[in-house]
């Protein structure tokens, strides 16, 4: 399995429009972050988690021409606003399977009514197939088994995903003990770490590190990062052994 980080930034990306911040002005490419998304090449299956507003740029940079399914963590714009850009993939390979909470699929249908309508469809619109998920549901993309796990993003229920030895969790503020027990000891944990200061809906760096200690993975990668976390290289120097700050276009192999 290859895990390709298409983007590792928070909802604004880095640099942030209109904000003169030292991290945004950095010459280090690892400090430039598109909105968070990950592409997983799992033998002959390719899975995208989240499809944000930078999807077109990300997928062209990744030189990816086929996606077998898109998994949505939740319906916020930085995780769904690139959905229209799947149209060419649909022309080439047919309807795109979408997986997420029923609420999330309903939000997509409201936002992209022209994609989901059954009547008077615009001929250029993408075609999709929707699959609703429940907490702890195991489902398959092709012959690959995946499990959806519940996470709290503030008071919003969202999903993380277990893909064999990989656990992907973003936008987390609280994870219950049942979920921790299920993912404990995984090979690779990806989890969000927004910034140093407290935030009402996201893990801080210290909270993410505390969560990592509870899960005890072999390796952990931090994502969904804001400019307020600081410079990539400086933050990396401060992290414990086997914990890494992810960056755009990082690829890891399991």
C-alpha cells in the first residue's frame, strides 16, 4: 500500500489569502499546504479520502487517472468542494462510488443538485453512486475491506477510516475509548494537529500527541495543519520518535 498525501493543510491552506504570516512566506516547500486529502494505492485499487477545493491541482500533480472510490470524512467545504472535478474520471471509467454518513451524502446532493438529479441531467455532469455508512461499518471497495470509525469534530459526528494497517483520522477533537481500542497498535496512524493553542473543534499538537500515545502505532503522521503550528522543520525537531509532520506530496509505503 502506498499512501500519498495530496494535501496536509487546514481549511485555508498555507499560505492564507490576505494574511502576512512568516510560515506563509517560507521558502521551504514543506510549509506550503493544500487542503487535506490522501490518495491510497492499495494493490490494484485506488481510494481517495476527501475531495477538497484543491482536488484538480492535486490529482494532476499525482498523475492519477483512475480512482475507484471516494471516502468522505464529513461535509465541510475543504473536504468536498472539488467534487465537480471528478467529471473526466467518470467519463473514462463510469460512475464514481461515494461513501459517507447519510447526512454527508445528503449535503452533497443539496450542494451539487445537478450531479445527483435523475431528471433533465446536464450531459457534462459527473455520475456518482452513493453508499451510506454507519459507525463501525465494514465495507468493501473492490476486494479491499475498510472500516468506518466515529470521530467527533467539535460536536459534529464525522468518520475516520481503517484500511488494513492504516488508520486515517482528520478534524478530530474527541475519539472515544471504543475507537481507540479498535485501532490500538496499528502500523500507521494519520491524525490531525491544527495548532499549538486550544481550538474548539480540532486537536492541538499536544492533544494529538496524547492521542498517539494512547493508540501506540508503529508510526504516526500529523496532518490538517495550520500556519499557526509553526515552521515544518522546527516542529519536526520537537516531535517524539516515530511521529512525523506530514507534508504535501509525501508518499509512504506500508
